C-alpha cells in the first residue's frame, strides 16, 4: 500500500485491566473481541498502515480515580500488569508519547518512524495529550476500534471529527460499559458523521478501494 494514502488505525485502550475478566475495570465481553483486534493489527501490518493508539497510564494522584473523588477505581496504574497491552494488540517497536508538550524537533523525530505510536493519558479523553492533534495532522481517514464505546471511543471519534477527519468506526471491534450509554454514544458518533464499518469490510479491502 502507498503510505501517501495516510490511513491510520487507532487502537483505543486495549489494555489488560479493560479487556481481561480479571482486570480492575473489566468491560463486559471485551475479551470476545480479541480475535478481531488481532485481525485488525495483522491487516494493518501487512498493508503498511500505521497503528497508533491510546493507553491509560495512571498514578495515585490522578483526579479521575475514586481515591481522589473521581468516578473510577484504580486501573491501568503505571508499570502494573493491568496497564499492559493485551497480547493480540501488543506493539513490536512502539514510541510512547508522554502527556506533556513535545518540542517541534521531538515531533519531527517521532514522525520519521510513524508505524507504532501510543499516547499516554490520565483521563478518558485522549486529546488531553496535546501531541495527538499535532502528530495526527497529516493522517486521514482514521479507523477506530477498542474500548469503551461510551467513554474513550466516543471521545476519540468526536475529537477526530472535530479535526474534520474521516472516521471509520469498526462496530464489531468495540464494547461498551453501559448498554444504554453505549447506544447513545453510537447515535452521537453517527450524528457527527462517523462511518460505521465492520471487520469484514476491513479484511475485504474496503479501505483500500
């Protein structure tokens, strides 16, 4: 594939604490998506499509944690087993982007090898990491998958749409925390112009035609 097409696969939070039943913030039935996650990553690698993503990387002082009067229990704590990516989406040679402002030189250096870039975040809005908008500027369309539909998936899709990017949501490669909230999130994403596709569309080269 010609990289000038600038397609980007975006893997949202496929981490142990969210995907595995033993995880600290397990999302119901998320483990059933593992085969689809694996297929998406394999497809991207075969076709030379960069795979980027977001990962929670929490510390004890983060505002969104219950212990700091936030809504969520401790999860994806930095350097814990629960923070790790699941095997199906484990990157091979990633660049981890800290949640701080990077210099222009740092940005240029990162984009020399853009195949695997992951953005560390301390809230469910990955665009709180100021480098995501800058690094993704030349990429369009964005193919989104992962968890959870009613939180990080929703903010990812809204964020990319706010940047006027075409967003494809792989609807059989996402799971929700709360079914009602998940349905509302899907409706909102459709309203803002996200295009809903499925794993077979991807594997049948819909994105490359």
